[in-house]
C-alpha cells in the first residue's frame, strides 16, 4: 500500500512538473512574440529573423554549448547589438524555457 501511495505521489509530481514546464514555455513564447519578434525569428523551424544580424531562437537554442545559464547571462548583460529589454526574473525564465524547448 505504501509503495502504491509513493508511486502515485511520484506520478502526480512528474505530471505537475511537466504541466508547469509546458505552461512556462507557452508563457515564454507569448513574451517572445511581444518583446523579441520584431528582431528575431522566434518560432520553431526554419525562419528568417526580421533583422539580418539577429539569430533565430532555434539557432540560439542549438548553438553548441548553449545552456539556460548562458542565455540568462546574455539577456542580463547589455549589448550594443540588442536593445535593453527589461524582463523580471519570471519573465526571463519563461523566455529562456521557450528558447531551450527549441533545442533539437
């Protein structure tokens, strides 16, 4: 009986975590559409970014060695090439989750 309860709890936790991650990814895509799509191709699959010098989100996700931490550092460090977009921590994490979800 205890094993059954523990198994049920584990399944519930995984399902909740997966649903939460999916929700964060959806929220990240919506934020990217609002904040990033004027320069970047944000969708999955081949696409040209509106700005020739702005990588697509899929290309960013598939850059060798790219991690959520590396994307976070990039987003929080001022760059001449990128406008200073202000996102709170939860918004930034959601956009990062979306980008990472595009990894092949």
